[in-house]
C-alpha cells in the first residue's frame, strides 16, 4: 500500500520514527512507559489507515 498524499507520507515517517525510537529504547525496564508508547504507535497506525481508507472513498 503506497501513501498517496504528503500527509500520509508524513504519517508513515512518524510511525517509522516512533518504531525506531522504541527499538533503541527497548532495553528500558519501565514497562509502563514502553506500553504507553506502543499504544501511541498503534493509535497512529490505526488512525493513518482509517484516514487512508476514508480518502479512497471520498
């Protein structure tokens, strides 16, 4: 699935940045902190997909 708008490209970059950040800091022992980050990442992914699908139909 290829991003078609600049906004979607920015969202993909942001997701990549967050995932990269999480991978670098995965050795942290504070599981609550990392769990919160994963929730933020998943919300971003789901939101991006929802906007992408909505954009296809509008």
